[in-house]
C-alpha cells in the first residue's frame, strides 16, 4: 500500500512507555505497545505526548516544526520534535514548551495544593489539547482518526465540536479510551487561573456539554470527552458494563464514578465499547532465577526493603531456603488495588494476616509497589511484625521481571480493575493468579482453569472469599501437583494479544474497513 493511501491515526496520551521515564501507570504500557500493533496492521501511526522538558533531549531527536498556538487569550510558539526509536514503524512526537513542564523538567504529573485538585495538571493538559488541535488544523495531512487516552486529552472533542466547521479538525473521527474512570480532571468553569474560562473563554457558551454532572460550576475533562467523542472505549468488556452503574462503596463496588448517566447515553447510542488490552509475549519466556540469585537481586535494592529484622539478618535467614510457597503482589499501593488485603476477617486483624498465618512460616509473601503513604505505612507495620512478609516500597523493572518469573502464586484483589496488566504478566510467566472477579481481571482469569477468582457482595465477604481462594490455591499446589501444573500451563498458554486489540480498534472504533 502506498503511504498516501494508508489510513492515519494520531494517538495522544500523557504517557509513553517507549521513552525512558515516560511511564507512570498502565497508560504508558498501552501507548508503548498498541501503536506497534496498529502499524503492523497497515496504519500510519503517530504517537504524541508532551515533552515535559525532557523527551525532546533524547538522542537523535529532531525539531519537526514550530507552531503558533492561541491559549488563555495569548499566542505562544511551541516546538514539536520527532523522536526516533530504532526498529519502530511508528512516528513519535513530543511537544515542548515551559507550560508543559510547570514544575520543572521531568514531571509527568504534579502534586497539587490542598483544596485545588488537578489545578496544575489540568492547565498543562488543556494547553496540550490546544496545541494538538492547532497542529491538526495546519497539517497538510491530518489524521483520519484521533485516538485520545484518559482525561488528559478530554477537551479536544469540545474544541472540535465548537470550532469552525471549515477547519480540518472538524472532519477528524475522534475516539476516546477510558483507562481509569476514577480520574476525571475537574476544575472550575470560571473564576480561577486554572479554569475553562481562563483557557478557552469561547467554550463557556457550551458549558452544558462540558460541566461536571455533580458540580455544575466545574468543567469535567472526562465527561466532556464521553459526550462529544465519536466512539468511547474502555479497556475490558466487563469494565464497560460495570461503569454503567453507580458506585456503591458499601458493597465495595466502583462503577460510573458519577458519570454513569453520560455513559449509559453513549451505550444507548452505540458509542461505547470494551476492548481488552493486550500483552507482549517474547519468543522465549524468561527463565525463573535461582533462589539465591533472586535474593541477591533483592539485596541490591536495600533502600526499599522493609522486613522484621535487619536486612542482612533477613537475607541470611532465607539464604539457600526457597520458600515452600512464594506469593507475590506487584503494583500500585492505592485504594483501588489493596484495601482487601487490609480488611478484617474472622480471627485476624487483616486478610493479609490470615494469609501469612495460614501459609506458614516456611512460605514467603513479597509485595513490590508504592503509592499512598498511609497504605504504605500499613504494609510496613505488617512487614515488621511478620517473618514471612517482605514489603519492597518502590519499583524496579529488573526486579519485577525476576519476581514474575520466580513466583508461585500472584495475588491481585483489586476493588476494581479496568483491565490490569500485572495478572497478564504473571500468567505469561506460568504463575496462577488469585483475582477479584471485576473488570479486566474477570475477563482474563478463568476460575479453576488458569487461576482463581473470588467475589462477594460486600468488602468483608470479599475479604473472606479472598483468603479462602488463596488457601485453596496453596492446598492444590501442595496436595494435587498435577492439577496445579495444569493450571500453571493453562495460564502460560493463554494469550491476550495486541494484534487482536488493534483489529478491534480498527473495526469498532476507527471505522476503517
């Protein structure tokens, strides 16, 4: 196919895992992997992110163009750089301007002042939206489809809808993917330096399409995109159904996060889909490390180790003694991910305490991750009180990869999970998972076949069922090794490919034949 005949997709996001330091969460993984599958299917793909004062300095980066952009009643000159990535059939671009790195170079997200959530980031990403819209309108070859990701890109559909119908942007198909509905980008409509009025005063005429359904004096990036994009996508089929219902904290259910009415309207109009994210699969799986090799790697990260005795003493205790059961959890320490670990169960202060006790002192549970300080402190306290729990507060890719390859059983009791990547990585390594039957976890783990799935009507019941599922898995591993091996092999053989996701994007969202 000649280049001029290829359909063009521009994919926008706050993160890009292709770049060193370009990933904070799962969006970075998707933006790293999905464009490659789209390009392999015959599309011309551009991936565009802010530079954050750093990515335009990567080796080989070239100035692509300068662009004059109107924003906040002023005109700005921004620089657009193209970043070469060897052996990648994808065109990567970053946008550089001080407004995109207000906290200094290198910060993708900014911690806001108390009482002003999203204030800095919303202004930053509003500017990013303005730049991309202006770029499309002066482009000699605008995209056929614009693929937006999460709230950071959520004002572009409004800029398109209420801009001039004679501009190229008005003819571009806009697709919006929701990776996590809990983060929406909510700011005042007016009366603040970080407000819709300050950024795009002309959009104030259209606030019915932009305002938050709960706070009528606020703009909601996520809600605006849901209302005005051509197609809406979530990252798993089950999550697409869950978000049609209101949240019910008493039952531990996270649904539409206040946007369920808009989401139901999109569903009724045939604009809402759920397409499962993929996972990459190497030709040869990583071999499991020897136990002492893993200990040595852990020892190299002393600054993040929390255990119940001095680090050297803990390492010596486990030297040459691989645990009977090695349990793992890897991911963000956040309210979405870990509350069931800390939920009381019968006879124990926490579900985690019950698992540690019942698994026995010759088993070991390793948790790797960081996040909310109060939750981190809870896990540190548990680590200080238990011989068989090691908490590694932080993240290291090399260590993470080795843990996936070494573990026996992966625990992922998320309260909600739009898709999830950790369970896919564990399964890829042949490690069965115990997961809460929600969202993408429900769509990827089959109970008793590739892992273990639990449920429950409310958090206390969910925690009890979580503990039961873990102990059931450990019993099978100990007493029915053939069945355990079958489950492990089934997990390793199961595939969630980006090629399948890319095909679904083209057919369902981009509307390409």
